[in-house]
């Protein structure tokens, strides 16, 4: 499994440092549709967010979304993916194992 992290911000160097051998921090990209075509799932671990355009793009590309259970995410995902409580790896792992 390979994890691709797309995006940029003040925590990029922290994420790059924490990323394991199977993770690649790509930064800002202009070829997101190509990345979505190459992906198997879409994961968002946001603690706060309105309706996520990246989530909608991933779903339009046919990816299964795995997202935090923020109200906007749950409404968008409905039965098409998995939602978990933000903040703990255990909640994410347990939710994925149950499905």
C-alpha cells in the first residue's frame, strides 16, 4: 500500500518527517484528476471542514470515501463510504475493520 498526501501548508515538513517509507507527500498538485484515477480510496481526516470539494471530486471519480464523521461529510457520503470519529487511529482502524 502506498499513501499519497496531496496538499500544502504549514505542517508539510512535519508530515514529511512523520511519513513512512510507503508514504509520499506530494504538496500542491495540478494533476489531481490523474491522482484520483490512480487511487483505490479517498481518505480525509479533517477535524473541521465545510462541504469538501476534494471529497466530492473523489466521489465523482468513483472512489470509496473514508472520512471523519463531520456533519457535511456524513451527508455527502451517506452509504457510499465510511465515516469515523476524528482524533484517534483506533476509531479509523476499527471502522475499516468492521466494513
